[in-house]
C-alpha cells in the first residue's frame, strides 16, 4: 500500500470565541458527569487542564460512550477546533437531556 499525506499545521489560535466555547463545553461535560454517567469525576479535572480547543473536544468525545463511532469520526475530521467544539456542544446537550429524562 502507498499513501500520500499532508501534515496540517497545528491550530494554535486562541480566540475569545474558542475560549467561550471551551468553557461552555466543559460546563456541559461536568453536567453529564454529575448526572450519573459512568464517567469518573476526576475526568472533569483533567479536562480543565487542557488549553487547546481541538484537543479538549477530542478528549471529551472519547469519554462519552454513547456517541456512535461514526459521529466521533466526524468530529475528528472537523478541522476547525471551534466547529468541533460546537458539534460537541450539541451532542453534550442531547446527552444531558437524555440523562435527565432517564433519571425522572
């Protein structure tokens, strides 16, 4: 097999929008963890130490077992960290709503 690859430059931009999205997604992740998911609470603390938007999105998506593999793949294929965080925010909102209904 042969393949051609192109390395993408790391996205090191930290816009205000990216920071706001990171905080929002972290809050949503914490809600999901506190609602009784089988996710260790210390995972929230470890996510708070991540400063790169794309890396944060990737790590949080890994912790949510109910996200189907093809959706996780779509997240990984989304190049813009802000877009990735927005997609993850939608998924976390849905996950939290399901958990709330389930707990009732």
